[in-house]
C-alpha cells in the first residue's frame, strides 16, 4: 500500500476534485485500486501517469471523447491528428476575434464622432448598434459572407467563456417524497420506476414538477437523493416505502449545463464555485444541504430542436459574512 496514493492526496496534489477523478474512472480513462477493509480509492503509479496525461490534454481543451480516442489508439497518429485540428481551430478563433475587435473599434470611432446631446447623433448610434446586433444574431445580409463568419464567432466566444452565467434563485420549502440517500443505481432504478407509477402524487407547477437530485459522497462513493414535490393531501402512507419529508429550500447559485455530459456538468459546477469567490455570496454546502440538479425539459419537441436536455446545476449559498 506504500506505493498507492489516496484519492484525497491525488486531489490535493493535482488540484482536481474527487468528483472529477471518479468521472474519469467512470468513463474508463483511469483505474483505481481497492484493498480489503479499506473503503477509499487508491491510485498506483500507472494511474497517476495516465492522470497527468489527461490533465495535459484537458489544459489544451481536448474533449473527453478525443482523449478516449487517443488512449484507445495504438500509435501516435490519432493524437497528432487531434492536435493539428486543435491548432487549426485556434487559428480560426484568432481570426474571428480579430473580426470582432474591428467591429468594436468601428463602433468606438462612431461614438467619438457623435454628440450625445444631439438627438440625430444618438439615433445614428442606435441604428449602428442595431445593425451590429442583427449581424451577431444571424440576421439576413443577402450575399454577405460575413454572416456565416460572425455566427461562427458567436459559437467560439460562447465556448471561450470561463465562468457560466450565474443566477441567484430562492427555492421555497416544500413537502416532497424522497428516495433517501442511496446508491446511484437504486435511485435511478427502483425509485425512478416507482415515482413514474405514482406521478399523480406529484405537485405540478407552471415550471413543471418541482424535483431535484442531490449528490453526496459516502465512503468515497457518490450517493444520490431524489426529491419530488407532492400535493397537499399526500400522507406518509401514500409515499411508502419512500420517505415523505419537508425539503429545506434555501438560496442557490444556478447555471445551466447539458444533461448526460458529466464533463460539462463538472465545469459548470466548478465555474459557479469560481464565481462565488468574487461575489457577495459564499457556499452553504453541508450534509443534507448538497448541490442539486434539476432537469429543464419543457417538451420533447423543444429537446429535439435544441439537440440536448437542459440541466440546471444548483449550488447552495448564503450571503457572505463580513464580520
């Protein structure tokens, strides 16, 4: 065991969350070792070497799917192909950013020439801004090849955002039937089936069913708990064998992710935590009051149009104590 490293030590040394380590293991990028009578994950030298490779590639913004391709390949052809493509993408991003810079500088020149006490000048600037907005939103410019370029620019700038758009939400307390804290397979298996069979108990609002999934670590394993808001008349007898509880509610920092893409979910969660560092709020994570996720899925038609399910990540927070 002296050659094995504990998960918390790996997390500290490489500045990576245990949750991300478990995700890399879940998708088959690294493996851990277990020892009898020891509940925590351990990593050997080969796993650490592989982790270092993963972290280098992630710093280059290589996707998890491409990292899997690299590790599954027998030679260097795949990684060379991916890195060349990445270099081409960077060249394209630089060119698009230069175009955006020119658009901004042109607007600066227009503002310098304008007199804000002059109504006609203000109107001219308004019209100029409207034209720029039309271009950036993909408006029609017949025969103008810049439209496609600017649309690509929007995609690039969205991807280059380091911190997600965070909003603050106050979740009111509500009564709910709960799966109880359990392993993921039991929560997403039997409980999911049970609640679908008892959907008549659920309280539906204009925003859909108030349901949240929370995650906590138990003996180095991720456990989940699922809460579904219930109608006022529901009793404990109605929800057996599952619990009827009072959901605490509270203040949350929320940002959108993509359901089913754990890599994006972790980046959104980490982005919210980064945002909190310079805000007037601080984390309020504690046992029984953990981060949550909530599926935003209005209709199957909208899902098909988007191409994915929207998933909101909720991080419990409180107003920062300045005393």
